[in-house]
């Protein structure tokens, strides 16, 4: 049946969502849009149930239903058919938009005309969503006003922001932030951006807390036009400090290391903000901020920004000079972090081989911020970080895994090593692997697996074996990144590896020995106990219990605390003094163990 034959008369036309959005905004006395947007007009059909089809099946249905209509030269006719077919698909609005965004129209001009007709005259969320999804790929500057208006409606802000992103980053950022902010300082900033008053925006930026959520840092900078503000106020060191905090936040997201690379004016903002580094008051917080910035530029994703020759090193030199004069005493924890990292970003790269020689290889173990819960292993090849360019879902694995366990040593037999894992789990968002092998007088990194789909496929790296071995040996002996609680954990781990019988006699195995994510100065020894009779759950997995033994830092030397912990494990069953945190309720009940909250065996 042809599209023309399939057409049925539409219901009497109602006001388009675009006109409705303009009307609602026009009648607001203060012109402010509610945090969750204006409610949709009465009569909108309820959203269909989510996940009716698996992803691939839904994509096939959307492609078959929508793609042929995008080649129709008559946008009115195509839009009417899309209204009907979008409703008939029965997909959630978000799912429908995601599948439409993956379509690649053969006739882009015809598809663009249809998309514009849908967003300007569409009367249903589903049909308008199809138009917005198409404009992610096909939108042009003239589409910005319409998309901004539709983004004021409840449930359409995210779609509008996605379509606006390539066209107007500031407008996209305002839409995305509006539904995600919850604190007054950020609300004031968002309100100020809508007035066009640059002084009000600056005041709101300065009022932001130092702990602004990292995942919003880029959008805050874009919504406030931070780049424009800095250029118009070249001597504003207070604004520069805010800029450095936001830039650092863009580098620290555990789930998206590319955020700083997606901030268009990042390189220029760094240059403008670092130029004021020596004018910042010499407070401990400013010292920490400048050092964090240097670490990001040295071995973090900020090192990958496109700059001219020598510009990155000039920034590091300026930060080093500024830190020399920032001498005010810091609290003990912050002072310890500064001491441990003070030289790392300013150490000059090793002398490079000839242009056709092997690249230089470096290992950096970094606690990226003083309040960061963990440490990551970073790898630099010819002075540039390797992992941020290849994997965006998580940081480099901890040094305890990659360095302490000889994970980087190269042998003639190839060995696959996990360099990074997704912040959630490998089973969810993947992990990055490399195969390391020794080939004569070279060490080879190749056989990459898990590289991000958006990354350029990495080449095989060949390093001089003598230089590589020396760097790995240096990293294994370098404990400068460790604070006392973390060193205690490393010493306990080493002791249990050397004496496996200590836990074996109690039927226990080490699951994880590290520091607490929320309390970095507490050592946590997590132990696992398997059912002695090999009992399994309904999924065929062994029944197990997890016990946590927490050791807050009491100021004694890590060597003494680790030795004391190992002695106690040798003499007493840890199941009698560690806390049962999770595991099989059936096994806990059978053995008479109680949970950490004292509730007794149970779910």
C-alpha cells in the first residue's frame, strides 16, 4: 500500500506544541520557565509503556515505518503520515527519538523539510519528537528559536538540547541544566543567563559552591558563556578561580572522561584562567586548585586539547611559578596530598629518541584531587596520556592492580592486561584491554580490546625494552601517591599474598583491600566466605558472605597497623569481629551471623 493510499484524515487540528509553548511563555509574568518545564496541553495521549520491544527489533520497526516517509518531497504529507505511524509504533517517546536519531536519510533536504514541519506544526509529543531527533543531524541555525521554545515543555528539554548542541551550545546547556539543578546558587545562575546581564551571571558564578557537581561543570560553563566573560574581564582573578574549578570538574567525571574535550573553548579558557594564577590569594584551597589543574594538564584528558607548540608546557610553567609563592599552611590531609603530588606534573619529560625511534613510556599514579576517593594509573606515550583518548567510560585501574601485581611487566609470552574498567561494571559499559609482550629488544602494546567506538583505533606501540623495564621498576618502587590508610591497605594485601594460609584457615579469601570511598583515611579489608558445602543459589552461583573490617587511621605508622592487622587475622577468625555487609541470607542464617546493622540474618 502506498503512503498516499495509507493516509487517513487526521483528527481536527489542534494548536501545535510550538505555538502552545510560545503562548505559555508569553503569559508568564516573570518569564521564568519552571524547573521541569511547562505542562503539556490537555488532550495529549499518555506515553506508551516503555521497552515493549528489544532494541534491535524496535530499530527495525522505526526504520520501516519512518524512513520511507523522509524521502517524500511534500513535507505536509510526510508529517501527517508520521503523526499516525509514530503513535502506532507504541514506543516510549525517549525510545522513539533515540531510534529516529540513528536514521540516515537518503534525501537530507526532503528530510529536513519534514522535520521542520513536524517541530513547527506537530500536535503530539511523539511526532514532534521525531522532528527534533531528525534535527540532531540535519538542523541549521534557523531551527534554533523553535527548538528553544519546544524545550520549555515538560519532557522535551533533553531532546531539544540534543538538537541544539551542534547549533547553540549555550541554549542547549540552559535547557539541560534546568531539569538537573536542585540548589539555589545554580538556580540563580540559570535565571541570570536568561536576562543577558553579564554582571549578574558573574555574581552567580562566584556564588557557586566549590563542590559543584562535576557532571554539570561543562554545561554550567556553556550556559554562563564563561569564555566570553573571561575575555571581557582579563584581570578578574576571582572569575579565573571559578573557571579552573569548572575545568577540573570536566576532567574528573568518572563516567565520561571526554567531557573536557567536548567543551569547545577549553584551550582558550585554560590560557585565560591560568594567566591569573599568580594573582590568586595564597590559600590552601587555591594551592590545591592550581595543583589539580596541573595534574589535569600533565597526565589527564586536558593534555589532549588541541594547542599550538609549547602552549601546554607554558601553562604548566606558569602554574609551577604560581605554586612556589602559594605558601600558606594547609590542613594536614590537604597538605599531605599537595606534598605527594607537588613535583609530578612539573617533572620534565625524558629525552625523546629520534623521530623514527621508539616512543617514550611513562607511568603516573595519581590521586586526582585531595578529596578523591581513589587513585588511578595513567600512561603517557611521548608525554601524552593514552587512556583518555581510547576509553571514555572510566578511569585507569588502581596502581594496586596494575603496578603492585606485576601487571605491566613484559614477558615473551603475550599477556592481556585490563587497563581501565567502566565506572559501573565491565558487564555494563565495558573495559579496556591491551596485550603486552616482549619482542627482542622491544616491548609491544597491541591487540587492543574495548576501545571506545568514537575513538581513533590505536596503533601497536613498540617501546625500547630497557627504558620500558626501568620505568615499570620505578613505578613499582614509587609509593609517593600513597597516604597512610592506603599504604596500610597495600601492606596488608602484600602480607596476605605472601601468607595465604592466614585467611585460608578461616575459610576466607580477600575480595578487596583498599580505602573507603567516602572516608579515604579508613582502610577497609573486605573478605569473602564461601559455603563450605559448595551450596549454590538458584542461578548456580556459590553461596557467599562478605565481611568488612574497617581500620580508621589512628596516626600510627602504616607498617605497625598492617603488622597488627595480620597478627590479629592469624590469631582470631575475622568473621567474629568484621561486619557482615552482604551476601546470602540463607547462609548467614545457617551459620548464625548477624548483619552490620544488627538486624540478624535476613534478606
